């Protein structure tokens, strides 16, 4: 998993140079597909990491009416809410040549 605190991915929407984005593949749709698949992987990794951290704070009770607010749990949740979205992280990785990909149709 990448270092989420030190990522250069934007938190808000940014405009990209299309020519720079598809220069590795020569096909904008292929480049977007690769970044989208990586975004799904990143999302899965972040979700797993978040659930593991929140599990540490879990307190089990028989009563459904009792809600425990844990300050550390809230801070962890806020940290993950402020992160760049998985698609922004994937696009940043793509632009920095950090995504390995291969076209199986061309390899055959």
C-alpha cells in the first residue's frame, strides 16, 4: 500500500492534459481502463485498512441502544474522509509511471 499521507494526488477535481495521460498507451480508453482498474484496487486496500483500524476500537454490547463514541475512532474516520479519492490516487500513480500493466492481446 502506498503512503497515503505523502501522496501528491489532488483532493479536488483537476484538469489533465489528455496527451500526457494517454501517451504510454496511445489510446485514451485503454489508459482510462488501466487507471480505473487500479482505482478499484486502491479502494479495496483503503477499505480493508480502515476496517482493520476501526476493528481495534470495536466494543461489543448486547444493547443496540448503546452507542459508544470513541475520540480516536472519530479521528481515524476523519483522516480517511480527507484522503484523495481512489481514482485521483490511481491517476497520480499512472502519471508517475507507478502502475505496471500489459496488453495480453498484444503479447499473444
